[in-house]
C-alpha cells in the first residue's frame, strides 16, 4: 500500500512487522530508550512527512510507561507532518476501570480516552476491548474507533489443529457469550453457551452450562482475557464436574499475571492458546490479519 | 485557609503535609496502589466537591508512571466536583527535551504540556523549571503557570548554618547565572559570577570564573539540578585549581542518578544541599514555604 | 515414581508441572512472595521430610533475585528433612562469565558454583550450559552435575512440522558445531557445518559455511542461546548471500533481550523456535522430556 | 592506615568514602553494571593483591541483587590475592527471618549466613542487627562478627541540636530497651523506659510507659529500624495521650517502605532522624565513626 508507513512502539514492534508485511507497506523504525533518570527518549527514524502512518503499541503489563511513550509518539508523528495517523492499540489498558465502583475512584479509561482525544489522530484500532459502558467510543477517544476481534483468528488455529467432532463452545460467564458465538461460527457452526452460577441453597452454588449438555463433550472454552487465571481454573473444574472430556482454552489477551501460567498448566488442558496482542508463552496466534483487514478498508 | 484541601500523590505526599500545615488547610488522602497487571488504582478519599484543591506530585526518577497517576488524579478531581484544581509539580519531568535536537525526535515537554492542557485545570505551580524555549507556559499548559524558585530556601539554610565571610557565589555555567544571582541576594549581597570555558589552544581548555577572583575565597556553588553529578565534579575541580577554599554545593533538584551521590561525597565539600522537590539523602531544605507563598496569592 | 516430590520456584513452576506429569510423581507447591522491603518470603507447602525432592527454577532474565530464592529454597529443603535434593536449573545464569577477561573482574560462575557447593545438594541438572573452561563441574558445584541438551527436543519439533528435503544444518560459529551435530542426527542424518569469518583483505571479511554448499538449500540454523539476536541476524544475512532458501532458526535458550524478538521477525524466517528453559513467545518446545530421561536414571 | 584499601559496592560507596577518610586509608573503586540480560558485572579497579581490604555494601531495599553483588565481590577479592577481607554490611537483610514461624518456611538469615560462610572472609561488621536467636554469629557466618551500634551517633546528633531539659528516652517496645539505654547514656544519663501494652478488659488495651512518667516531658523515641512506620505512629499517638510534649524520633535503619515517610511527617514531630546505613531523606547521621572505631581495633 503506497504512502503508508507502519511503525511499532516498544511493545508493538512484533505486530508492526506482521502488519507491514500483510499490508505490503513500508516498515519504519523508532528509536526508544530510557535516560538514566527514567525519562523516555523517542526518535522516529522513518520519514513520515506527508505519509499515512500506522503506529502499533500494546498497553500491556506495566502500562503506564507504554501510555506515555504512545501519546508522545502519536503527537510527534503529527508534528513531523504525517498526513494521517492511525493508532493500533492491540491491548487497551484500563478498560476495566470504566465506572466509579466506589466513591472517589478515578474512572481511568475516561481519563485515558481524554488524553488520546487531545492528540487529534485519525483512527484507533483495538482488539476485543470491554465497551459495556462506553456507547460512543469514537466520540470519547476523538478518533474513528474500531473494536476488532481476535476470536476468529483463534478459531482458525483451533480448526486447523484439532478435530472438532463432538465439541461445543463455552464462555465462562454471561459477558463471554459474544466471544463464544464468534468462536462457534468460526468452527463451522458448533453449539455454544455460557456457564452460569446457580444458588441451590444458602450455602451451595453450582455452576451449570446454560441450556446445553457438556457431558461427554469436548469443550472449547473461550474468553477475552486471562489475567490471574482464576476464572479459567474455576470454569475448567466446573466443566470437568459436568462430565466434559477434553478441554481447549482460548483467549485473546494472555496477560498471565503472576503464577497464572503454571496454574493453567496444572489443569491438564488439551491446549492453551492466546494471541499476540500481549506477548506470552501461549501467543500462538497473530491478530495481524484481523487488524490488516480493518486497516485496508480505511487506507484503500 | 477555608474550602481548601491539600492532597499528595505517591511522590508528593511529603510536600502536601508541609504545604497544608503552612497554609492552615485541610490535608486529605488519596489511595494509590498497583494492580497485579501494573495498572494504577486511584481513589480520592477526601471530599472535594465544591472545594478548591491543591494536588501535589513530583515527576521525579521514573516519571512515566507518576505522569499517568497525576493526569488521572487531576481529571478525577474535576470529575468529582472540585471547584478549582491547582497542580503543584515541584519537579517537572521532560523539561530538558524542549527542542528537536535531531530530526525525528519527540519534543516531549510539548507533548506533556498538551496532555495537561486537555484537563482544564486552574493553575500549575512548579519549581525552577527550564523555560528557555517556552515563552508562554500558561498558554502551553492551558493553566496559569507559576515557575517558582527554591534557591531562596537554599540560601536561608546556608545563611543560618555557615559564616559567609570571604565568600562568593558561583554558577557552573552561563545558564546558572539566574540562580547564582538569587543566591547572592539571599546571602546578603555577596558577589556572584559563573564559570566559563576558554579555549587557549587547539588542545587546551581552561575554566575561569567570569570577572571575579575566587582564589582564597569560600564558594557557594549553585545550580538548578544535579543529575549524574558530572557538572558539579568538573566545576569543583576547576574552582580548586583557581584557589578556592571551602566549597558548599547547593541545588534545587537533587536527582542524584546512579552513583552521583558517592561521587560528590568524594569531593570533600563543606556541605552538599538539595531541596525536597525530589527526595534524596541531601534533601535538607523544603520548598514548601516558596510554594505556599505563591498559593496564598491565588487562594486569598 | 514413589517418594519423589517435584517443586517449582517462581520461574520454574511451568517445568515442574511437566516434569511431575512425565515422572508420574507428586507435584508440590511453594509459596514465594516479596515483602514490602523487597525481601523474599519462601514457604514449602509440600511435606518433604524423608522424601527425594526435585526442585526446578530457571535463572533467567534478572537472575539475581532468582539465585537468592533458589539457594534459600534448596537450603530449606535440606533443613526440612528431605532425604535427597536435586536442583533442576534449566538455564544457568552467569555461565558466560567463566574467565577473568580483564584484570580485576569477578569470575561470577565460579562464585555462583561456590554458593551451590555450600548447600550439599545431591545433584544438579542443567541444559546446554557453556562448560568450555570448566572441566569438572561436579567438583566445582559440589553435586553430581548433569549438562543435558535441549537440541534433540528442538529437532523432534522441526522433524514433525517441516519437510526436510534439500536441507542442511548450520551453526553460527565454531562453538555451535556441537549443537549442529546433534540437530543433524536428530533430523535423520542431515549434513551439517558452521559459519566461519574469512578475512579477504584489510577491509573485507566474508562469512562462509565451512566445507558445505548452502546455495539453493533450506537451512536449519541452530544455537544454544539467543540474547540480543545479533548473531542470528548476521548469520541469516550471510546465509541469504550464500544463496540459502528457507531458513528455520532454533535455539535452546530464547532470552530475547530488548528488541531481539521483533528484530528476528523482520528476517522473514520460515520458523523461529526456542524451548521453555526460558519462557518467551517462541517457547514452542519443552525440555521436560530430556530432563525426565536424566532424572529417571538417578531416581530409578 | 597502611596496606588498607576501602571499597564500596553499589549501595555502600557513600559509607566507603567516609570510612576511608576517617581511617586515613586508600579509597579504591569497583565498577558495577548490569548486562542487558540482568546479570551483574563486577570489576575491582583497585589493586588489592597483598592488601587488607574493607568492602562496604548495605543490603537494603530490594536486597537480593545486592546480596549476589556482595558475595561475588567478596569472593573475587580473595581470588585477586587480598591478604585479608573485611565485609562491612551496615544493614543486614533477612535478619528478621530468623526462625521457622510457620511449618515449611525458609529461615533465610541462616541460609544467608551459610553463603557468607562459604567465602572464608576475615571479619564482618554490621550495625544494630537483630541477634535474639543467634547466639554465636561468628560461628554462623564463619567470620569474626562485630555487631556495632549506630545509636551513639544518633545521640550525638540529638545532643548537639536540641536542649534536653525535661526529656526522657523511650523505646517503643521491650526489645528496644537496649537502644533506649544507650541513647539515654549518650544524652548524659537521662531516664529511659519502654512502652508496654496492657490489656484492661476484653476489648481494651492501653499503652503505658513502664515505670516512668512522660506527662509534660519531651521524649526521644528510639528504635533500631523504621520499616512501614506503623510502630512509630502507634507509639507517638500513645505518648501524646500520656501527655508527652515534644517528640523526637530516632532510628538506626530508616528503611521507610512505601508511604512511611509522609505518614511520619503527619505526626508533627520535632525531628525525625536516621543514619546512613540505608540512604533516605532522614539519613542525617553517619555510622562511619562507629564502624571506623571497630575497624581500627582489628586493623591496628
């Protein structure tokens, strides 16, 4: 694609390489380093004047320094004369702090959106971000907002590596129904549902799969994010109790905080799959194709 | 002072305590913690609705996380109904990245100012910030901008601890003349000057004190910031060569990066003094009085 | 295996899970946390008294804290009455600091070995450690020392995922010949060699494959470790100049320091493979089978 | 002092400078840096062959990396031919983990001592280390062990800065009686005691000063260490309740973890003083004289 330069920040360069390749566009470079006093130095080595720029950076583990780097870089790109600037933020930090759950709390995602808004960029692409309480992200972030999904890419990987006889797709909770639905479609129209907690007495809660039998079935359990892994551990135990056979766990954002990874390995899963929105030992699938498909529509 | 709440962020609380005390105002609290995924959680515990709020945070060593904390908190204060919000940033990070020294560089202080501008706060108070290339900081930061000095407080400390017979005040370079001048005034009208490099042949450079004799004199060497300590080490060696006797080094911002502190201790100085804009083992002087003096004018 | 407990430290638990499973042994747990002052708290939750214990911890990126954790844990296991204690250190830090290259340098691997020696453990298992200048590691570390290889596991992965028609195996330098040889065997007896630098004039150096043609060939490039990625980048460029076709890069220890991963992605490799001695986005292969094979001989 | 070289590690260099000066000995240098993979590089730049070496390093906040640095350096000094090697560890980490409080815990200080023991050094000097459960530290650490006190230096500072009319010395708990005693002596024989918790009913506990009246008195509160500051906050509140007037808080090791410093500032103390065993904003007093006094006896 002509007049397009793809650039990666310090946690987005791996995706920038793949996106540039799929777009058939120039791949540029940015120098990012820390001064001894902890300030970040940023220098855009590519010539961006008059160009359309796709800047990729993921706001993953320890996001604050990446946020500053991202905002400074986007501002510099405009300042250096880029004609259009598109931010690809595969993982958007602070998305879960989208309400004042207790008095006095900062509603961080709104503040972060306001900072992006100050930069007048031309578009934002992110992947499977929680938008429950955000009805108009384009207005909030001040740039055409694209919330893409990585679940189709996860589905392609599952389909090409496993037989899906006798399989169903399950989301660990109500909210995950949207991802279960997409995964089920991608896997050729499998049945799908979500897990539900049911209180059966004052002391006892059971977990059930809503309106679907999992006994004797192979299960693809799908969620948007694995952080500490607690939800997955609980869900897998429930599915086993319900008689499920082999279980594959797939998530878009494998944050895998603390001991999450070994905890999940202890579950004896058939496979454990994440994407490269956040780099991890389970980042077996790239979201680059989903991002490029969306970028093509804008840049065509 | 009524209707005023003073709050400190995670690197400003020590100054918030002192400012509240001097102002005679309420001192509130903010809960700041890190989630396991590195996101920052902020909760303002004081009731700020309808109040005038003074928020203090220093953007010192490793400033990126502090920048995000500061911006989120300022935004939250407005959102929680504070009538007026004043940011006290004793040390402003990125002030030295105020020009594109090489093609493609981010001019970080302009980007940072733009982020502050997005928040519509009512005033910013900082201490001895480089403003060479910034002619209108109020416009740039989008809030009435006060660039205070900590040098008078350093001067008071020197005066009350040392005899100043036979003393002169020296700045390590041209730029430091402004601080040497203030220090000299504060010390009762001492002579002052700055060091200059003079090339005397192709190979040789000598350092001289411009238009002033230091031989046999005691010297108060004053600068705005000590980062790695290189400038001070070089200046002290030059002063000794020129025959200076006892040397006191005073700076506003004791960043003391890496091995700066032991390097300075090796110089055999009479004293080594900094303020509490940045906490360090040499933070013997508080800038709180200077900040409170300026705040009083606004809040009166 | 009876009377055997497998335990993982904070960077070894993923391998402990796999090792316990393959050994058919009990998998225990250790609680490891940091106090606010940065001290490490360690509590062995499994009952190890009278048992044979296999403790797994990798001394990867930022190894110092992991070294302290490992030494304290091994000492505690003995103290708690474990009958035999085996340390599995998939990646041994400081192995490259095995000589006084400049006067006054600490020869860190000798010091580290001395610390292990103080603990009187019963065996150490590590993977592809540099032992050029260490002739008797068992004496040095004070425990029966097993230097295993992860290259066979890498080979199995390559063989089962790629056709190897027209392929040769190359090591990036002299030292890597040992790994090229094992890989070549594992791939069914392929030809193998190493790259060599040849000075052809005062200014010019060329890189050649010693005694082997790579023009038109597919290449499996194999090394023990990828740190900054510089060696691989240089080698791949040389192989391309020599006419190589598709290139697969395989390494045992994917340290991938700094920007190594995106740098390698830019090379357009057919695949990029590492093991789980160090967790990384390319840790597609586990060394657990190699470790278990060796453990079985000891524990049988 | 002849044939003696004083060297500082990365958190001991400030004390090494002061110790060398007071001893009148050579001050050498060590290069310490981190490789990109997090390993520590150590090079002793001074010529230590045949010399007696005093190596100073404090095992303060984030001690693990400092422990590895210290052990490697001590081993290197021996290896480089130093005739005698003395380790000055102003703050000894892990001293509070000196018992198995819960089953399975590592008793870290015993493990750390064993690591020191492996190095065959000639003496260890530390300051106000907890030795309750360690009866023979010389045997445990395998080197003549000197547990010095920094309380006398604190006392000298208090005496020369404050009038002590109407003052008493208080320790916050039973254990602190030893420090209260020394402080009281140093202040010319003041009365001293400790605070005690007394249960007066099922719900209510009161804190009293054992056998001493504090009403209307000025108090010097002294402890060995301030970590989170909780003990000091509680003690100061109790003293105020008991009618104490002005309170000075003095401690040897100002660890000041997290928000300890601003918490203490909120107490409205007359002064808050620590030593330089751990560098902090309250490190107003050096323990160098106490260390030098002990070293002189050995090195004379």
